[in-house]
C-alpha cells in the first residue's frame, strides 16, 4: 500500500464521517423542530378528541392533569368542544345526579346541601378550624373496580358552564377533596341547577 492509497482511504473516511455528522445534525434539527411545533400546538390550545376522552375518564398522568384547567377553559369557550364533551359524559357516565330543588341561601349556612342518588352521594363538611375550607366527600355505594384503583372523575355541568374534579381513588367506597368555598368549582358544585356525572 503506497502513500496515495492511505491518503485516499483517510479522505474517504473523513468524507463519510462528515456526511454522517451532517445527516445526524439535520435529523436532530428536525426532531427539535417537531418538538417545538408540538409544544407550540399545545401552547396554542388545540384540543384533540383524545384530550376530551382522557379528561372525561380521568387521566392518571400528571402532565395531562396539569392541563385540565386550560382544557376546561377552552371547552367552556367553544360550543363544539362543549357539545362533544357532554356527549362523552353521557357515553361514559357511571352515574348521574340531575338538578335539585334549590335551598335558600345555602352557601352562607353551616349546613351545605348534599347531592344524593341511589348510586353515589356528594356531601360537604366545613373545616372547624378554617371555616372557608370545605371537605367534599364523594361516596359510591357499589363502586366499579376502576374507582378503587384510579382517580374518580366527577364532572359538573350547568347551562354553558362545565367543570371537573378528580378525586383520589376510593377507600371503603369513599374519597374526599379539600376546597376553598370561594373556588368557582365549588360554587358550580353546590348550585342546585347543576348536573353531576361520576365516571
């Protein structure tokens, strides 16, 4: 092997390495651009049908749960999304509680109105030390196995407003959340004109 062969082999190897590096860089840039576009789409708030299904059924993914307030806002602002969301609630519901007779000035009273059906109940209990804090106690009489292993989604619908709460998995048929009574979700939850859906 003479010096020219060694130089040709070295040059050929260098060209291959250069081309490989260039190709890798282009692929890396494409992946980075795709990730940036995906984040931009999420940031712009495009709501996919899969998002609605996860929202209705109750996702156990923390990254999805962080998006729930944003998704609810978009659903409340968009008639088509809200219609699809309400259809999914009807399709996946475990139980439902319709509108109830209104109690007079129930928010100011110590006793908050319970929502009771033959399948589930939602009761309220104020914290004695912090009266503005209210325990929301969800009890399911004959829970499905998923209620004991996953979050339990409770959806609230009233006219053009919808919201959802995720309760921890049930223990002995019961779960609870602590909420401030000034929270908009709480106001919607105790409103006699709202419908409740347990998924």
